[in-house]
């Protein structure tokens, strides 16, 4: 039961990519859970002009990814803002609900640790995402086959000024894992790259390119694999890792120190092909996976 009808929580999404939008939304639903408040969001879908100008393969429109808040609830929030105290980006803790307030979340980054305050609620966030999914997204996920290894190769907007994870990172990673397990483990590549940019990966046996699906489908399919290779500095990658119970392989020079809690036998490994110690740690983690 909700403790307060006079206090509301509103997410006003900034014009950012899906991974960053999920960060805003996740903080809001955790705050709502702690304080038993209702959540209203602005629309998930909308034009990202940067993606159109750069002619990216993904338009980032996010149409019918999630069940949207009703028009009436958004209208009431906007009316209520006139008469209420507005608090932006509240801490994720219990607050005084005696006064008439609207708590607004609209920043995708408020801490250098992107998942600060969210890790203890990983299971809850995962459940709420699944509840919020539009039925067309659920139908797509149900039809897809999950590979043992998922690899995210971020290019697109990262080709201009952002760190690019080299293909050698993935090529050597696949080689190491298959050699150690002595299994031709299935691999799916999730990427916004042109085909010629990832052709060396696609030439490997039992490696396939993911079907062209909505971005949220890619995140959730990656999260279901046993091993996930992340793309450096990509919040898209981070969300696949955060929602997973997988072995997560992070490029060693990634700025994000930690993504999820290691509550099971799987781990996060910061790895590159030239780091002998990290390779041994990766091998030790592989020994704990039932392939």
C-alpha cells in the first residue's frame, strides 16, 4: 500500500541513449520502493537528433519498448508541480513524506560509480524491467536463441572521440575460452558497426551476428548468456552485465570500476590479451561454469 498520495516521483528523461535512460529510471524506482511512492515517467520514445545526424545504424527512437505512463498521470504531475515543493535527484533513502513534494529524476550521471545505490536492488530492478516491457518486446525475446557467449562491439557514435575496444580483444578472448573449455562454444555478436568493421569476428566458426532487434532486446539477450564481453565505456554493455548472473569480461582500461555484486560463483574480470595474471583469473572463473 502506498504511504502517501500527496508525494509523487517523476522521471523526466534526458535526450540520451537507452543505457543512460535506464540509469535515471532505475534510481527512481529504487527511491519509490524505499518510500512506497508512485512513479510517472516522461515518454521513453523520442528523436535523438545526434543519431540521425551521424547516420547511425540505430535511430534510438525506443518506440514501444516499455509500457508508457498514461497521459493523465503526466498531465497531473505537471499541474501538481505548480503547487508542490520540487526536489531534484534525491538520495536513495527514506524521506519525510509529511509535506507535498515532487521528486524528480532527470540526470543520467550523478556519481562516478554509475550503479551506486542500485546493486542491492539488482533483482528488483530486473523484475521491474520485465514487468514494464511492452508485449511486442516480450514476444521477440521469447523467439530468440541464447548463445553461450555474447559480445558487444560498440562503434556508431564511439567512432568519434570515444574509446574503441579493438577486435583483437574479442578474437583473443574467444580463442582463450574455447581452448580452455575444449568446446566450440556458440557466440553472438551484438553491434552497431558496419559489417566490414567486424568481419574478422564473423569469419570464426559458430559465431553469428545478432538479429536486428530493438536495443532493449539486445541488452536482455546478452544478459542471459553465460559469458559477456563488454565494450569499453558503454552503458549499453554495463546494463547487460548488471542484469546478468554471467561471467562478465571488462576491458582492462574501462573507467567503470565495478558494475554488479559478485554474489555467485561468477565474477567480473578486467582482462586484456597481454595480461597473464588476468588470463589466469579468467580461466579460474571458467572452471566454475557448467557449459
